[in-house]
């Protein structure tokens, strides 16, 4: 299995960000229900479901100084604007899912000499 990749538009073309190292601690599922619950005085419960949002959380624990973190910074400049991108969990396979960046800020935090880390939260695009 190859590392993940992200494909996003830049200018007149598409850019592929190939992960140099795989993300860590990726949950199998991450969902949040938007619903309204009401419990009557009789104890009867009523729930109104608006939607269920699905997310992908990634911990990038070892991103190298230089071209690796620069590629991430370029992607984040696009994603922070709310653009849609394709996430390929295995860059050697054609299967992908479209996401938006849920986060509204990004910091590549110092981890060790020449290494940075950050957390990303992607929201599944529903069309």
C-alpha cells in the first residue's frame, strides 16, 4: 500500500501532494449528528435529525523541513480558502473521496530538528 495523496487545483492545472510519510492515528470513522432532541414531561423523546456529517482526521507527526512542509503550506493556502480536494488513501489506486478542510487555521508545529507536526480535519463533501 502506497502513502496517501491529495489532488487539488492550482492555477490552470492540478497539483498532487504525495505524503512522504503516512498519517498516524487515523480513525476508521468520525461522524457527528446534527439533531434536535426533546424529552416531554411524560418522558417521551422526540429527535429531529438534520444531517450526519462525516470527517477524516489525520495526524501528520513527521513532516520534514524543506520541500515536504513547503508542499503542505501550498496545499493549506488553497484548502483554508474552502476549496474542494480529492483525498486518495492509497496513491497507487484510483479510489478517492472529495473533502473540504474543516479547520480554519493551520500551524506546522516544531516536533524535532528538521521535523514538524500538525493535525488536519477534513469534512466529506456532500453534493
